[in-house]
C-alpha cells in the first residue's frame, strides 16, 4: 500500500479481541507505526485498567512505534477534539518519515471523528446563552436544534445538558462564519477481528481475572494516593469506577468483580453496536476470523491491502 496523505489503515473492534497484537504484527510487515484510538490509554499511570498491553507492541524483538499512549496526566480530562488535533500531528509525523500510519482502537467515536472528519473545535462556554436555554424543555431545545444544526453531532439531544451544549456549538459556528472548520479527508481501509459473543464474553472475563492478579487494584490505589480524586476515577468508568468504589468501601470485593465484569460485557456490546452503525452508514469493515492464527490474519490483511492499493 503506497503511503499517501489521505490513506489510513484502521483496525477496530470490541475489547478483548486482540486488536493491538494484530496491529503490531501488521505494522511489522508494513514498516508502519500505530496511532492508538483509545479514549483512556492516553493517561499516564492507567495501564492495566485501560488494557494498554504494551508487550504486544514487540514483534520478533522489534518495538513497534506507537503514538497517543501515555500523553496526558491521570486526573485530566481528554476529549475527541483534543484527539483529532493529536491524531493529525502523529499522522503528519509518521507520513513525513515515509511510514504508514495504522489507527487502532475500540473507541468508536474517536475512530469515526477521524474517518468522517467531525468538524469539532474548542467552542467556549456561553454562560448567558446557557442560562437562557435552561428555561426550555428538552423537546423545545430539540426543536430549536433541528432548525439550526449543520454538524455531525447535533442529533445528540437525549438530555437537556447535551442539547444545550449542541445549541451552544451551533450558535458559535453561526457567529463565527469565517472560522476554518475543515478537516482532512482520509481514504480508510478498515479491519476488525471477529469472534462469536460467547467467546468474547469468555475472553473478557479471563482478561479481567488476569489483570486483577497482575495488580489492577494496586494501580487504582496508587492513583488515589497520588491525589487523583475518586470522583475523577469514577468518571473514567469501568475498571476505575468499580475498583474505586471497592477501595472507598462502597462495594465488597466480590460485588465489585461481578459488577465490573457485567459492565465490561455491556461496554463490548455497545462497541459492536457502534461499529455496525458505521457499516450501515457506508463503511466497509473487513472482518477477519479471530480464531485463525496470527500468520493467517496477517496474510488475509496483506492480500486485501495489496488489492486495494
């Protein structure tokens, strides 16, 4: 596959399907570098709970270069707008060295923000507008939003808070017509690893047990000890939410493990729902049988890449 400014290999899929290992092996064959598309792996010190699996970046004793992992201090907030900006810097850096960028992750919104070119900017808070809009019902806000929307995310009016923010963004666009909202267009070649639901559930449960054995609770305790507020860790969700509630005595150990296991299964289903929605909107995802050997997976992917070149 010729390296081009608008070409991007993307590897996606739900949690616990082996995306990172597959991406690293493919990168090894293509002399490529990986850009992580994970909304939590950006955080320093959040390793086991985010599933960084850093050992997977080593293939035949070669370390595969990867980007957007460990770039933000735990406790900070990171969002899709910042991700778009950081992605472009990484993409340009990789391309400037005549390497192929591979986007890899399970955060559907982050992936789609790149592939669809979400027009996001850091829109400032408009307190007076928020106060005015807060007087209206959700139905009234949704009606107002439908009259002015022209961006990807303004259909997200399922709560008053989100509807008000969407109107705030649209108003900013209207009041700043000369602002450049453009985002590069990428020609994406998408791969996913496919397992049946029962296998994914087994893999999720086994991986959770393994990470608990490896010290995931100590990892969360260490973040608390360093001053990351419990409410922030709870905001990060899943492992950090439930383990923090265990450490603050809200849950006992068994309750924490059971609730966390269920939550990860539910998260995995939401991920697949997002990727199916991407397919319905026109994205062609090449699903590769996850049960095959790594050698076979790479062979299939390379054949598709060569065919699409």
